[in-house]
C-alpha cells in the first residue's frame, strides 16, 4: 500500500516538471518576452513627456498674521456702582447707541429729589425778595418820611437865608437867626440818617437776593452733577461692533476707570504681520497680498496699507498691516490667524516648465525636445524661478513636447520610448 502511494507521488512530480519545462522552452522562443535591457535597446530610452504651455506664476513670501480690529472700543464706567442690568454677552453684536448695561443709581436719584425740593423753596424766597428789591423805591414807607423831611428842610433853608439877610440888616436878633439855623441843621441830620437807613435797607435786600441766587446756583450745580452720574450709570456703546471681552456680571461693583467691556469694530479690520528686516526690503505699500484666513475656504486678495516706520531693536522685525474693510468675513472673530502670501513678483501668460525637465551642464541649461521618438537637445534661458516652476525666456515654444525624466541618460539624437498609460 505504501509503495503504491510512493509511485503516485513520483508520477505527479514528473508531470509538473514536464509542464514547467514546456513553458520555459515556449518562453524562450516567444519574441515578446524580453529583458528590460533588451527592451530599452530596441524601443529607446524610456521617458515621460509634457507639452509646453503658457501659464502664470507668482513669487511670494509667506508669513502668519493676526486679524485685528482697526477701531477697538474700551468701555469703562465713569461712575462706581453695582451692576444691576446687562444687555450684552461676549460675542454679542451691538449698534452705536445701544444700552450695554445699567448701574445702581438709586442713591443719586434720591439726593437729586432732595436738592430739587430745596431749590424750589429757595426759588420761592428768591422771587419774593427780588420783587421787594424791584419795588423798594416805589412802595417803601420811608419814602414818604423822606419826602416830608425834604419839604421841611427846603422851607427851613429859605427861612435861614431870610433870617441871615435880616440879621445883616440888623432887623432880627442873632439868637433868632441861630434858632432857625439850628432847626435847619437838625432836620438836615434827620434827613441824612433816614436816607442812610433807606439805602442800607435796599442793600440788605439786594444782598439777601444775591445770597439766595448763589445758593440756588450751588444746589443746581449739585443737581447737574447728580444728573451726569445718573446718566453715566447707563453705559452706552459709542460704536457698533462685536463684544470681545465682558469683565462684569450682574451684582459686581463697577470701578471707575476699570474696563467694562471691549468692543471690536467688525467693519474695519486689519491683518497685522511681523516681517523680517530682509523681507521688508522686498515689499512696499500697495504690494498685493493673498490671505488664507482660518475658517474661510477661499483666499482673499488685498494689499499692504501701512508699513510701520520702526523695527524691533531685538528681533529686527517690522509690522505690516492690510485692511479688510471691503471684504465680507462673516463671523470671523478678532485674533484669528491668517496665512499671508505677499506677491513680490507675478507673471502672466509665460512659458513655464518644471525644474525636472531641465538638465544643467556647466553654465548652461538644456531641455530635450521629443520629436518622432528622438531627443533634440535645446539650450534655454531661464527667467523667474519659484519652487519647482521655471519661466523660460528663450529656447521653447508652446506645443513642443519635452522629456521629464531619465535626463542623465538622454543625449542629442537619442532614441526615446515615450511612456504612456500603464508604461509609466
């Protein structure tokens, strides 16, 4: 039994050996089965080709910038009080004139009401005294006494003059003249005293009126200050924008001078970029810049608006700014990063090829133009070089096919096998 299995195994091995030998012999006789070296010798040096065409190319320098607002509003309380109302939160959009928050103004309102009542009382008194002053020379009873004394004094003056003449003529005694003169002098003194009393009374009324006016003005000044405090207790946005930071919450004590909120103007944005001293020499105001802003799929085109006049003494970098006023950035927030490419040089509709297609020999550059499966060595003149792309100023025209690889094996007149499809 074991011998039978052994003979069957030998038969199977022999059949497989015969089959393999047949295949090997068949392959040796088939002209399609060649070695790689034989294939190359027969078809030529394999290479890929590309057709020369015109294209655009940009030479740029890239940096990372930061999106910032050109106009940032820092709202700070003008009065200190507890926050009783908030109308914003971080990220809120506000319009110019919107109420941001309110502070507790009850104490100022109470003080103002008290002062206004005092002012009303003083105004009543002031009105009365002012009327007294205006009518003093009309209705004061002292005026009648003065008029009477002035009439009597006028009569006594006449009598004194009359008795004086009679005394000089010897018609009356000197005692009689002295009596009349004494009466005249007494009456004159009484009139002076009454006029002084009358004038003093007027001065007192005027002084009282002026004092009341000063008190009213002082209290009104206090009322105006309280009105300003009450007005300042309502915090209003003086510019439209987006709330970036809110420092207070309801119940917090607002402190004068400490920022309440920061609001960024979203209509006037700028990208700030720090650029090395060396690259600053390559750009200028108006240089085109392509922005790839985080969160926005499409690139945005703008230009340099400002180059700051000073360099950082330690880092030797300067700041460049680009405005985005006319661009729609949606809900992009201040502080977002942006990839910025400054266009140093740009060409349009020029012959541009890959560096891979160029062979450099000594100080000359060559390409291999493929015509009828033959390589023709062609000298070229290079222009702008950016990355893997090279501008060709002379030596090529559009529509020509040039080799892309195996350049070290190619030579002028070499037979070429153009790789296509599955050959590549």
